[in-house]
């Protein structure tokens, strides 16, 4: 047997029998214990604050806290914002269903909504996951004065209601059941169907698979401000190709699940926006231009009692038309157009300044993601030039990362930004006059990632902060001075547990690649790091337009997993290549258009070369890389294209062939396959599999409805055809998260750790 085969046999035995010759007998139990703490227990999970709701414009707020009288249940507690005075507004004992036997537990509060007059409470409970989130369940209404507790939708099956919302006057609740919209009178329980033809292929009030995944459209209806009408999305998925998931394990014969899933270049659902009276009747359809199967209605909301505002994307997603739709006639008028040679960004929420006179809009047309005020009476389709009736609000060289909305009097626009550091997030505000540069409200003494839930009056905020080595902290702050009023969740217990484990601290820095090119990066070292030794390098990669890995924020189990690997002898690093959504300007983000996967692997290889050259303690002959989803794809691209740089790879749930992924995501960044055949070839790692020289582990779940196991199977066939050795782990019926079933999260991370350690320690002898 050759040296290589002997090493493989030893590694295989280690995988099967949980023995790690590379780690040593004394190290394996410590790693096992740590991974169990991270992925099997809740010991290292941060405590969470909320869900919290502002009341009275910000004068008070409510949150959910463990009950003082019922073990294992929760109370809803009200706090006076200024003084901190506390009162139990709804005790757990009031949330026991009527007629329940003695000892029955109160409703578990997964979410809740107050009526405008605070006399009614809507409670979401008994929830069920739909694709990625728990969006289906039971809803109950509590009358605070009388104590009456009543379940909504009593004629429907348990856990079947979705997105229930009180009407503006709180007398009715609208919800979705089985692709149909209903309105229920809170007092009488009378239910009025607003649609009746909902089915597996006709979907009202929620969305199809691809809108939910790629555009974030889940809750698909909106009450009008006066409560008289409801606007909603409607999907016709007839003609959309179905992907079949096969469950071989849960019954004697396979169970099949068919999901309408449009792959690139194929037929999308036809999408319409309808407006219907809340009392029932005929729907008025918005008369949007073009083919409804080759365009997207990415956002919809009410502009006023009589008009809806719609964001309408073309199939290529490089033009976003903003339409104002007449709720009575269905006529639409285009009031703005945003264009980009690559792709446009959807604006998550449209704000109106001064009684709907001006629309607040985000655009990248000047090279940054900036905010503009557009005069409504002068809005018309236009080019990317600044024209009359348009005012720049965010006058700085930086990107608006996320809009937080307008202050109560419309004089300030609040947003997150970080113009000096792409790895952090801070609170800024800009005057809506656009007369001066934005001002930072997060104190200059604070670093890391900061998020805010602003009160309606703009005087207060729930402020959540974290850093790479610091778990989240939540506090109440007073604005604009950003003064801390009280700590709401410190996670002090978790910080104490981790005090000795988060050392040495992460090193975050800009890695210089060329004179005018540098990548945001981080490095983790072993706790017993010795600069005189040589260490193998492990690169963690994502690298696609959907996310960053290099952020100064708490990543929880991911950070702790990489810490555990570092303490077994790896230098662990990550680099944000060009094309990731960092706030470094539009050119940085969009340079990858048309060839996603190509430049990212080049950049990752360049980063490794630069790091190895800069740091003599890194062994450039022992470099591993791993990633999940888009990171799995980039792991393959790195291994196949740069075998001289990357010697070991773990690719989890990758997209080996981009023609197999969904329309909205892949076409946004790549265009249509018939127009960009060469780009799809260059971006897909399966076409470069002949370059594999190192050790590769593929991992996938057969129940992955997002990135189908089909792609990994095709890659397996290609590698077999090429005679390339590799390893494969399949998790039956697991989704893209590979976390379903007892022990799954621990098992997959144990597998990744063992594979990386065993192969990463080998010097590559044949």
C-alpha cells in the first residue's frame, strides 16, 4: 500500500471510530467536549431581549419576560421608557385557553401585536416552519378589559393561519390560510373570505418559493391606512418547473415532495397585485406593464388611502420602476425609475416626507448607495442624472447600509453606515434638507456592529451591539446624544463563560494585495500560539454578493467553531473578496457581474499568497478552505482553479453548476443563460473539476429545497469520470441548513473538524 493510501486508510478509520492520529489522544476529547457545548447544548447561546414593542410613540414599551407566577411561561411587561417603572401588563395566567383543564400551560408567545388603542392583544403561538421561518401557527386575541381570550380561525386546522394583522381600527383581523385571504370580525368571529380559488399553484397573500427566498416576500398583504381595503400579491405558478425531493427513509417506499422552483432561464410565476374591499367583493388588479412572468413586483405598500406604491423589476433586475397604482381603477403611473448596468437594489421600505409630498429613495447611481428625496409631483421616468425635483440627502463618500426611516417630523433620515471601515456598522442621521453632511450618533469611542430599533418619536432606541469576540449587548439609549438609560440584556453570564476561550483576540485588518487593492480580513490564532512554529492555514469563505464573512460582530457558533479549530493548531482566516456586499462603493460590489465565481476564487488565492508572504509562521504547503452554500461553491472554485494554493477543501451544499439555481438570484448577478453562456461556464466550478489535486470532502442534504443535491450528484459524476479521488457525506432529508434531526448539527461540525485536522496535518507525501 502506498503512503498516500496508508494515510487515507488512517484518516478513514479516524472518521469512523472517532480517532484522530493527528490531534493526539489527549486533544480529541477536549475538541469533542467543546463542539458538544457549541452545537448540542444551549450553554453558549446568547440570551435575547424581546420581542419588544414601542407604545405611546416611545413613552413606554413592552417586552416578554419569564413569568413570576407560572413556571416555564412568560408575562408581557410594560416599562416606562424614561423612569424604568415596571408593571405586568399581561400575566401568563391570562393566556390560558378558556375551558382548559387544570394545569394546562399558558400560550407560548412567539410574537404579539397591540391594537392601536391597546385594548386588544394579538398573540402568535404554536408555530410551524414554512421553508426557512416559522410563519404558520395559531393566533389568539385577548380583550384586556374583559379578559376574554379567543382563538381566531376556529374553523381552520391547528397551526394553519399566516401573517394575521389587526386592522387600523382593531375591529378585524386579516390572515392567510391555504393560499386564500380572510378577514375575521374580532368581536363576533364572523369570517369573510376575500379570495376563494387559492391552491398549490394559485397563491394569494403570501408568496411562491423563489419570492420568499430571494426577495424576502413572505407576508404578502397590506391593510390600507383607513382599513377599508387590502392590497395583496397573487401568484400563478402553473407552468413553473417542479423539483422533486425524494425521502427514502421515512416509509417503505419513497415519499415525493414536488416544489415549483424556476431554474435560471425557465418560467417564473405570473405575479399580480390586487386590491379588494375588506368586506369582500371583486378584486381590482393593478395594470402593470409587460409580461408578469418576466418581471417582479419586489415591494408593495400603501402610499395613502387610495394608492399603492409598487417596485416593478424587469427580468434582468437592472431596471426598477416605481409605480403609483390607483386602488379603485387599477391604473398605474410610473413616478420614478432606477437603472444600473449590472443590477439594481430593491428599496426595502419607501418613506414619504412632509405628508407624502416627497419620496425617500436609495440608489447607487453616483457610485455610492445614497439616499435621495424625490418630489412626488415632479417624479417621472428619467435617466441616472440628477434632475430637478431630486435632492441628495446623504452627502458623504460612503454607502447607506440600511435605512432606519424618518424621524417623526420628517426633518431627519436615520440609517446605518460605516464609511471608514467596511467591517462595522454605526448609526447616522442626515437632515432631509440635504444641506449638510450626515452626523454619526454612535459614539466615536464605540467599535463593532451596532443596530437600532428607533421609537416612533425618535427620542429613544433599543441599541444592540456586538464585536467578533464580544456577545451581543442590548441597552436603551436616548437620542440624539446616544446616552445609555439602562441595560436591557448584557449577556454577562455568557461573557464570563467565554472569558478564557476568546483568546488571543481576533486580528482584524486590511490585507494589501496590490498597491490599490486590499481585502478586509480576520485571523484567529491558537491560544498557545508560537510565532517560531509553522501552522497550517484554514480559510473560511463565502465570497458571493449575498453576504460578508469579515464583520466585527458576534457570529456565535461559527466563531466558536473556528476558535475550536484554531486551538487544535490551525491559523484560521477569512477574506472578503471583490463582489461581496461590503460598503465600499458600487464598483466593488458589481465588478463580478456576469462571471460570479471567477474573480472571487482569484481574489481568495491572491489573499492566501499575500498572507503567507507576510506571515512566516503560516505553512503555505498546508492550506485548507471551507464554506457553505455560496462558500461551498467558492471552495470548489478555489480547489479546482488554484490547486497549487489550496490543498484541502470542505464544500457544504454548493452550487457546482449555476444553471441549476433559481431565476431571481442567479439571473440578477449573471444575466440570462442564453445571453451569457460563457459567463455561466466560467462561474460554475463543475467545468474546472479536472484541476482537482488536493483532498476534497463534499457534504449535502438530500432534502435541500434551496441548493439542490442534484448539483452535487452531477459533480460526483464528473469527478468519477475524471478519475479524481474525493470524499462524500450525504445527510438524508436535511435542508440547506443541515440541522434537522437529533444530533445533526454536532455531527456535521464534528465531521468537518476531523476532516480538516486529519488532512490538514498531512504534508502531502505520496
